[in-house]
């Protein structure tokens, strides 16, 4: 097989193998970029939403993820009872609350 590759070229190619750091460096940089652009902001938003859901109380005016506005009338372990109109109450999961509105917002809608 020496007629395809000369001996001098074969020896030079074997001596210049990249080290482990040179091989892993692009993967490390890629992981750092993913962490700061995707993973960290996502976990920060999840933490803020978990804090918001834990702080829900009776009388809070909320908007659900489905876009329904209402006032919390009853707070349970897993669900909330939300009054969306006069004498019309619905049960929603606590996690379905997207945001807590300032007091008096429902009167202006």
C-alpha cells in the first residue's frame, strides 16, 4: 500500500493528532451558549411562575393561560375557583394562572 501514501506523509500525519482539549473545546463552548441563551432563562421563568402560583389568595384578580379574566373566590390545594361573571364560577388548576392583575382591573374591562 505504500504506492498510495508515501512514508513521509504517513509519519507526518500520525504525529499531528489533536489533543483532548482541542477536540472538546467546541462542545464546551456550545454548551455554555445553550446554557445562557436557553436553559437559564427558562428555569428563571419557571421559578417566577412557581412563586406566583404559590402566592395566590382569595380576592386576587387573575388571567388564566386561556385568556379568561376572573376573581379568585376559593383557593384549594390543586385548584382554584374563579368567578368570571356574576354567579358564574369555574374551577381551574393553579398552574393555569398566567398572571395576577392589579386590583380593580376587572371593573375597567
